[in-house]
C-alpha cells in the first residue's frame, strides 16, 4: 500500500505544478497589459500627469478603473474612481481638490489623472487598477518621486590637539529630497559618521561629521566635503582647512658651538610655532641674572661681545592662550683660536702680491736697461766697430796691446795698419772730458790700457752667436796683419786744448774691451 502511494506522488506533484504555472502565467500576462510609467519625478508646486492605459482588452470586459495612493509610511487610499455608467468620483484624500481625470470625462481605455500643486507629502506609489471580467483586477504602478534641491554647507570645528578623537569638521545637506550622500577627501587620518533627519514636509537633512585625534601637524590641512544629490549635475565640492589649536612649539637657533672669547655680533633666535599666535616671549637664564653684554629684545637675544658671563644656560619662554612652553640652550664659551685670522691671511696675500709685482717690475727694469745698453753700444760703435773687431787685435794681438817691433813700415807679427783717431765733436777736442793727454808717436801703435771688462762690454760681447764668432775667426786667420799690403799706420788726432793731459782719462773713456782680450778705441777709425 505504501509502495502504491509512493508511485502516485509524482503524478500528483506534476498536476499541481502545471496549475500553479497557469495561474502565474495568467497574472503575469495581465499585469503587462496595463501600461503606466514606472517612475515620475517632480518638484513641489508643479503639476504632474499620471498616465494609464489598457490598449488591448481583447477577450475581456473592462468594468471600472480606480487610482490608489500608497504612501511610504501609512495606509493606502483611493483618490479617483471612474465607472462608465456612473462617471468619475474623487473620494476623501489629501489630494482631493487637486486630482482630476484627464481628459474629462475620461475613456475607460485611458483613464489618466493629473495632480496639481504637488507637495513633498504626495511622494509614493500610485496604482492604476482595472476591474475586468472574467479575469478580475489588473493593475499598473507608478512611483512618484518628489525632488528638493538641498542647501549644502561645511564648517570646521576648532579643537585643541589631543589624543582622543573629536569632531573637527561638519558637512550638512539640508532640506533635500531624496536624501543626499556625503563623503570626505583629505590626507588627515580620520573617519566620518552620517545622520539624517526627515522634516515635516518630507524633506531630508543629512549631516556628516569628520573625526580624528588632532595633532599640531593637522592644523591647516586641506579637507573637502563632497555632496552627491539627484538634483545636481555633479558633486558639490566644499573645501575646508582644519583648525587645530595647540600651545607653542619652541626652537632656539643661532648657536654654532663656536662662541669664543672676544667674538662679537652673535645671538640667539627663539622661534615659536603656535595656534593661536604666541603673545609673549621672554628671555631668562638658569642663574636668574642676564649678562651685561647680552641684549634681549622680543624673540631675539643679541650678544654684543662674548665673555665668561655668557657661559651660561639661556631660557626662552613663550605663551599663547592655550599654554606656555619653555626651551633652553647651554652656551660653552671657548678660548680664542690660535690660528691666523682672516685679516692675517689677507695681509699675507697682499704682501705676497706686492712682492711678486716688485719682482716683475725689477725684471722688466733689467730687461729695459739691457736693451738700452745694447742700443747705445751699437750707436757708439757704428759701422767702424765691425772693422775694428775684424782688423784690430784679434788672436794675434799681444796681451798688453802694444807693438811687437819697430820701424816706420810696419809692426812685427801684427797689423800694419794703425788706428786713426778722429775727433767727431765739432768744437770740443778729444780728451776734454778728463783733461788728461799723452803725446803719441806717428807710425807706432798706440798704447792700450788693459783692465777688467765692464758689464756693458760683457753684454755687447754676448750679442754675437757662435756662427758669427766663427766667421770673425776665419776672417782673422785669412787677413793677418803680416799679409796686409798697406802703408804704415796713420793716427790722426785733433790736438786737445791741453796736450799734456791727453792720454790719461781720454784713453780710459775711449777704450773698449774685446772678446779676444784686446782693447780698441771707440772713436778711432782703422784704415
């Protein structure tokens, strides 16, 4: 028996499933036959048109249509009824006097209604329900959304820095419909909470609070409230800056750990960061006595001259409305540095530069003097100097510069041509410089006084290079005095004013030392 029931269960279940499917299919099809707008939005004071239609009543009979209002919170109510035989009717409701069928009188196939001067409390679901035969009731639902643009605002809340989270900013979207959505954008480390409140006119006020444990570093940080609402094309941005109050944060600057005895123009600076701004800055010392060489002025402490009294601890005390902060620094006065000061270095550099300039000037002077001596020597010797160097003295000349033999026709082993002295000055005779003269004998080589060569002689002798020296040596070898075919030496002199003093100073001034050791006159012309 049990087995028989088990075999009959599947057949019974299949029958029930087919019955349920037919009911669902029937209701689903009929529900789609009533045409309405799913949602409609409006602002307070406007007029809205709720459309409804039954475009294909084939196979059924439409008997009556009813509009029903379903508020979000509350009981549903009929607001408009139309019967083909009895016409339209408007039962008691909050819309009576503001709701009508359009067109009037309406048609049963399209019984749309119009609500004027809509209110925020009119928001809810509106059902267009048909009574049909034989299918029963068919309906379509429209959601009426009332819109109200909110008033958005944001403010900061000044809080004292601490360790507990507190509200530091508040953002509000007031009297909006639907409710706004709020979020925060900031680098501060906090979070936010949100609350909403519905007003008597069905509008909603949303409030969001930003909380954090404030620190001095959070002061003046950027914080932005973003409000999103259906009535806005984009999010409304409300920028803020956090306001965190805190006591002074003090730091002393200016000490470089190199305050030595006698140092001047140093000092300390007391820097304070506070909110609100510090109103009092006071300098003291741990001993209670301020050194005579120290001048405090507001947040600056000037030290006119460092002495042993500055070797102390200075205290800077800063106050604002939140609190008082003290900071101190200990000064260690050192002995003066033994190294040369900058002035000594500068003086040394200046002296060194002057010495270098003097050395350069001396070198230039020597070069100029040498050049002048060379030019004077060339002018004094003229064209006859070369002749004198070639034909006078030479390697064969004796060391004392005197003649090697006698006779009117020549000199044994020497040059047969004697020097001819010519007085080049127009009015002054040779030898007037020293007024010392000595008579000469015609035909004999003049006596040459030997001596130490002067600096000018040495400079002049170095003018000829090795090639020129070799050239002169070859010429001397080829043109020896004993092969020279000429007459006896001729020495012509203009008689000096005092012939007795001629030889003395005149010859000393006139003689010039040569490289080969001979001495030749500067004014004599050898022919």
